[in-house]
C-alpha cells in the first residue's frame, strides 16, 4: 500500500515570528502521527529557520521552485545545490502559478524536474487544467501533455523518484474543490498514463491532490483509491487545519 503524504505549500506567506508559532503547533500536532509523511515547502528566506525547527521532527521541508542550472549569471535565481545545503528533501516544480504568472513552459518545468533529480531532491511535479480547459473537455489532453514532458525528459524511472500533484487550476484559492470522484478520475488517468511506460512505477507513484483541500473534505478525498495525500495551500497556514488534514491521512 502506498504511504500517504501531506505537503504544505506556504506560497509567498510568512514572517520569522509567525512561522515559529505555526511550526511549533504543527510539530506538536503531528508528532504522534507516524503512519503518513509530512512536509512544508516554504519561501527561500525561511529555509534556514525550518531546517533548524524541523530537523529533529517527523516533518520534512522543501522549496517552492528552483533554477534548472547549478550556477551562473542568473541574478535572483536559486540552484538545486543551494536547496540541498539547507537539507531540503522536496521541491515543487511546475506549479500552476509558476506556469501562469511566470510563463514557465512544459519544457522549463521538465528541465527543472531533471535538475532536481540530479541534485538528489524529490520533485513534486504539478499538473492541472484551467476552468476553460475542463469545460472544453480537454482535461486529459492538458494533463497528459504536462506529464509527457517529464516522461520524455526523465523517463518513468525519473518519476519513480518523484511525486506528482494534480491541481485543477480552477480549484486553487477559489474555494471550489473538485469532487472526490472528479479528482479520482484524473488521478487514475495519471497513473494509467505512467503505466503505459512502466506499470511498477505507476503502481508505486505517489499522486497528491491540491485545490482547496480543507480539514472538512480531506478525509473523503484521501479515501479515493488513487489519491495519496494532498498539496495544501491556504490551510497549511492555519496550524489546526493543517494538523487535521495530516490526521486525515492516517
């Protein structure tokens, strides 16, 4: 059976003082929850803080993006090696906000995915469709193309060292959530797509759901056979809510 994973994506939120309060509550809340895995992906300036706070806990940490190059004249960029210097285990790749707001293509996302693997990081590779694409009935074509970019770059063996997160863009920060059945259908499609190249990798692949996951709907979502946990946005900033979602993963 695949082990559940819950990852908090803080996005561009946080201050040193409020981070301490949040982390202390989350650490205490999940300390006894040993049947699933937990992580937070935080803004770059707070990596040192979370490393210090979390290194002796059952919560891993990571970043929300990286540059595909290890070093060079890339002002403002952060390399894979810089993340490993801070003990990161995970890095989010291809989030819809990076794709939409910062114009990152499938090719850029797949290059970052490959760079993360080479650095020993676990990519959390995001895929998902917009509302217009869902209404047009092209969800599988869009998600399949995003997934194929990684399969073409790193192959199924690359996905064996990664996590995939399905995040319907229309359900991120909108309060709308795909029904458990809608989410399950896309998760099953992702697993089947990978199985076309490697059935063993597909069976073991951890696929998270993201898109307004809350304490009140997490258990129902996580009960679906192909949903292996969640990539949590807003609820990850509220300790009680995030702990409740982690508890649902038990």
